[in-house]
């Protein structure tokens, strides 16, 4: 099995645990003291694009070969001349063709366009306690950075304070908190997206949202995700909460109502309960039935008043992928997120995550293929977001180029959450009275943080930029995790600008599949991209022959 390196001496980063292709540890812990690439990016931002200890070191790449099929086996093209997609008012003069002038803004949507300052969105942050505990950092960070954030499934169902009358939610303080915290700093870029699963639909979440928030919220239908092919799960550690969730209509395992289970829990032989969501579409037996029910569901949401509707699908086989693309087109959806296997999770059966579904690169390559086929007909291809193991700026370029021109966003799950963990831990040190509420894990700054600084304005590269954006007086209300996310997003944006400038593409709409090549022939076969020495070989031979 190919093993990703745990350390990067050039950047000075190290993984606590075993790393994934994304560069994150397989198990990312909220109390981690560092310092993987994403973790450190949250502190020092774009400085991490470059090797450390400048002036006393030189560096050389250790990643010039690729084994197996994956995003790591794609290489980004650079070009020796030209400039494409320059912003209005700029020319191809070298003084204008600089990477800070590259636009990384994007937009998605069928009729109503949603603008984003950079082409990323979060994965679904739903009923897990990690999502709830660090939500303020996540939501405020997304709003300040200007990219969409997704409220995942089951938030209403697990909310003890939610009132559900005759099976329909009438109030949900937790869902309101999630939405309101984003809109407090929303400035026209990004969006808040709320998922619906089987239980959410039964609980009337869509009706609650449209009544309270109108069409400001994007509603998302959920078919699945890359980490699992069953419904969402959380784990609870009290019998009382387990019984509450069972009463709310969830599948709870083991059954907290069973006297034998209760006795085992009393004796601590059982210490937790897993709450599961239901499988969708179990009453359907054919693709035609799926189409009929899906279009009916979308029509109902539009009748309620939702102007923007999206779909999230998982690492299913080719039939389900084709269904998601075709039906998203027929229904005029604003966004389709395709999440490949290998994606992250708050809680999924581990071996299911390891062994089910289609890995991200191959699934995304087929997504492009099917979108291109659809484009040959009379259907408008839906805007696409690609998900499943992304964390760095090279990932952004590769995914957007692989799916071009249909891919508009890259969905990132675990990576931006690190900003929340890290920021809250640091804030808890400076605000010990609030440490418990912040879920801060540290009583003092670890050495890894002190390397960046000893007070917040010094620690966070993004501090002054956020202060300029919100005003000095408002900084007291900004979670440190949101400031950390700003630094991470700035690093991603700057790195993407640099890759794009090297490819002579000054606007995201100019990125295309020709900007990629495969580093091995197996990846070339799976993606339809040329092998490195095959790419541009015909043109090269003409030049050698003197034909320019």
C-alpha cells in the first residue's frame, strides 16, 4: 500500500498520525497541537506556500513520481507564453500579468447566481457534536471569507430544544443559531445551504426554513456522501439522550428501550449508543421511479418558495452518478455536489469508509464524461462541486480543471474544520473563563503555536485583515477560529492564483482540462487525460519540423 509521508521538511510540517492524500491525518483530533500543513496554514497563511528558513536553506522536490490512480497522479501544466482571461482594464503587459491579478471568484446557479470569493465550500456539518461545538468559528469564517457553508442533516432532530408538534418542527434554536451566525457577517458572497434527509423531510424542516428565512437559504436534497452508503450517525453517551432520539423517530443501536441493554449500560458494559438515519428511496425499484419522485420533490420545494436547490450525492456507481447529473439538469438545480470515496466524516463505520464506493478521481473523471455527453443534447448541464479528500491549493486547481467547464466549486470537509479546532483552542488560552464553552483543549499555548507568536495579533496572519473587514470594535465578537479560517483561505487563494498564473489563466473560467496531464499511464487511461510526454507532443513535433 502506498504510504503518504508524515513530514515535509521543506515546509516544516508534520502529521501527528498517519496522513491521507489530502495531507490531513486519517484521524484529525480537535485538541491537536500541530502541525500538518492545513493546521499551520491557519496561523501563518500564505507564508506556508514557501519553504521555511529562507536565506539559510535551499530545497528540492521529493514528489516527482506517482504510484497508483489518484489526484496525486495529476500534474499541472505550465506555459511559456500567453495570457488568458485578464480582468477588464488590464492588458497583456507584464506589469498587468501578475498573479495577484488572477481572479479566483466564481459563481454557481441556474437562474439565481450565487457569488463566491474563492471556489470552495464546506462539506455538510450536521448533527455531530464537532459541528455544533465549533459552529460559530466555521460559520463566521465562511461568511468573512465569502464561500458557502452547509448545515448537514438531522440538526433539528437532535436538538433537545426543538419543538415538534404533530410531527412538524415549529421552533429549533440550534438550526436558527447555525443560520443566524452566518448571516450576521454575510456580505453578498457565499451562501448557507441546509440539507434534507428522510427525517428532516418528515420533520418539516423545509417548511420551517421557508417560513422563517424565505429564499435566503439554499435547500439541499441528500442522496449520500463519499464516506458511507448508509444514513448519518452520531454517538451519544447517556441513556436519557438515546431514549430521546428513539422517541424522535431515529434508529438507535443498541436499542435503549431494551431492558437488557439498559442493565448493560448501568453496568458499563455498554457505554454509548449510535443514532442512525434512514436510507432514502427504499420504496423505489427503478431509475424511472427515482426520476418521478425526485422531480416531484423539487417541484414541491419550488412551490414552497425555494429559488435555489442543490443535490449532494455520494460515491455510488455509474448509474446513480448519471441519475444525479441528468435529474439535476432536468430539475434545473443550482448545484450538484459529487463526493468520492475517501472523503471525510464525523462518524461512519470505518471499514465501510475504507472499502465501499468509487474513489474521488475516477468518480470525478466520469462526472466530467457524463456532463460532456449531456451537453451534446438539449439539457443545461448543472454546475458541479467536486468533493472527497481535498485540502490544498493544488487540489483546487486539479479538481476544477478535471471537471472544467462544469466544475465551479471544490467541496472541502475536514480541512477547514481544523481552523475551528485550532482557533478555539487558542482563544481558550486567552479567555480561560470561556474555555469550556469554546471547547478549548489547552491551558497554555503549545510550542508549535508560540513559533508563530505569543499574542493573537501576532499568532494569526489574518488578524489585521479581518479587523479591517469588520472594524476594530467588532473584533471582540469574532471567534479566533474564524480568523484562523481566514488565514487558511488566504493561503489557498494565493496558491491557486500562483498555479493559475503559471498556466497563464487569469480567470477561473479559463481553466480547462488541457491544463492537466497524467503522471502515469494508468491514470491517463482512467481520466482521459494525456500522459505527460504525450501532452502537446503533436505540436512539439511540428515545431521541431519548423512549422510554427
